C-alpha cells in the first residue's frame, strides 16, 4: 500500500499560479467549477451520527444507527408462524437491479389458479389459467412465489387497499396457501403419471439425508465402543485392589496358599494386620 496523495486538492492552486504567471493563456473550462466546489479534504466518509441533546454525554455518538423498514415487522410475524419457509432455497441475485419496478403486488398470489365455479370451456381465452399465469409471471418479473411474496402482498394491501394489518395478513396468507396447495397437487399428479409410464426416480433428499445420518451414526458407534474399551483397560491397569465381582478368587485359595504368604503380610505395632492388597498374586 502506498501513501495517500493530495495532488487533486492542489490542482486549482497550481492552475491559479500558472494563470498569474501567464504560463496559460486562458483558464481551463473546469477552473471555475473546481474553485466553487473543491475536492473533499477527508479521504473517508464520516458516518452518520446520532443527534445529541445539550448537556448529555456523547457515549453513543459513534454507534451506528439501526436501519429498519416497515416490512421487517411483517416478516417477523410471518416467518415466526411459518419457520420452515426459511428452509426453502432462495436466489437474491438481481440481473439488472430493477426488480422492484417489475413487481406488481396488486394481483393476488393465487391469481394464476382457476377460480372456483368456472370451467375451462366457459372461461374466455384471456381468462384461461395458463394465460393468466403468463400475465402474472410477467407482472412479477418471473419472481417465484414464496414467503417474501406474502409479506409484500400484505404490505400492498395495507398501504393501497387500506386493509387492517390482521385482515391483510389473512388475505395474503390464504392466497399463498391456495397457490402452494395447487403446486403440490400438480407435482404429485405429474409424479404419479411419470411412474405409471415407467419412469424411475432415485432417492429424494430425505432418503439421502437419512442414509448419511445412519452411516455417521454407525461410525460414531464403532468409535464409542473403542473409546469405552480403552477407558476400561486404563482404569483396570491403574487399580491394584480386589474387584468386587471377582468373589471366586478368595474361594479358590487353599490353606497352603494362605500359609505360604502369611509371613509376607506386614502388620502394625498394635498387632493389627494390614488392610488392602491381595493375599496372593495369581500367575
């Protein structure tokens, strides 16, 4: 990293000296503009500070201000009621950065579905579900319908349709339920038709996840057994007394064996025999 250069701040001063020394016949076109709007003297942008009242300490003067939007509270309410919606993958990349201008939340989320009570024969061509879906998709900028759509639809109803928050939430939520239910039915029917025609589907994400979980569980089970055996062996090697479950050891000892080691057992000055230790050490 090199040093900071302040040469742009001296451009107007250098040009003024050249004009005063008659080194330049006429001032350049940018001379008056740079004179009225000189370059900034700070190399970093100052953060926006909190307004301070007179007589109070500036303890939070440089604390960043929390930026909040009106939809944040609506998002919290929806995703708190539907936590599994956060598990659905989303693409937040914008192609041109103008997605907001392409969205039209005045259309219901389930507008692409066939309205109840109408049959395809009696519906005009412009009101057919596939035509309506194309029009809706183009109005939404080919944006997928998900939990964020419910939030934006609720916010639109509250702002432009003057609907109460609870009523707007119920309306957007029910529209999304009908849309999601129709999509699931279509996927299920398409899968059944494909299976009837001889198609073969591999394991799904749930089956693959369960298989991986079982594999890692078996690996952990083998590791746990080895660790338990090693810990047991270490404990037995550090213990020099008689184990409680080995009751047959004392019963198998004969009188001759006890007499052979009787003189080797130390005693105290009070005549009490020493406690602990094995009478004999089996080979």
